[in-house]
C-alpha cells in the first residue's frame, strides 16, 4: 500500500517534535543547563526551638560515660531527645559536680558540622532560662568534660550525619557498652 507524501511529512514532523521534546526533558535535570548543582553545599536553616516546659524526669535520666579525666557526672533525659528534621538533635543533659550540685541544660547537636548550641538552663525556681547568647560552636574533643563530643560520637551522630532513629540513639547510650566515643560491640551476656 502506498501512502501519500503529505502523510510522510506529517509523520516526520511529529517524530521530530517528539525527539526535540524528549531532549528538552532529558536536559532539564542536567546541572549545567538547569543551573542547580547537586554537589553544592546546602545552607543550614535551623527550625524553631522551644524551651522545654518540664524539668528532667529523674526516672528517665540515663548516666553516660565521658572520660577518665572528668570529675563530673553526666546524664541525659531520654524522654527529652528530639531528632529534628532540620538536622539538629536536641536534648536535656544534667551535669553533677563532685559536691553534688546539679545543672541542667537544654542543648542541640549538629552532626554535619560537629557543632553544639546551648539553648538554655534549668533554674532553681523551676523554670527554664533561655540563653540569649546561644550560638553554634565547635564541639571540643580534647577537654576532660567533653560530654557533647561523647554524645555526638557515641550516640547522636552516625559519622557526620544525624542518627534518625530514637531507638538507636537510646540503645547506643546503654551504660554497658557506651564509652563516649566508638561504641563497644554488643556481646551476648
């Protein structure tokens, strides 16, 4: 059967349009054409942080190891741990001095930049006081009271990314295996 020449031209025109459209669609994801670089660093945007409404719960305070050289004791309130979508894990930590005095702080850790921020402290009158100078600062690894480094390395971070599972964070804080850095393997008892 013979098709008239006009139909061939129409088929050729349709096929050409489809090819051109397909090439535009294929190139739309190309960073050189779209101008979006998938490897460019992202800008951190912190979400809203509200101060806790309650004191740490003594029943959910979990002590954790920091270092051999510290004279303080540290515990995290496991109920207060909040894994934020903004990449910040927030928590209440209680610091006990050798004399027995306690200080409770509300803090956040960013794993991507290895930084910490103090949001506020719990006052003796039973209220939280917001830290007006709270800003992000580098976590220090080489000081005796390196509790933020211990939390970041031992539970909150998975290398340079935020641990997204609360169950994994709490399991990592297990006093039998938590060493404030690299975790010991779990051996059956």
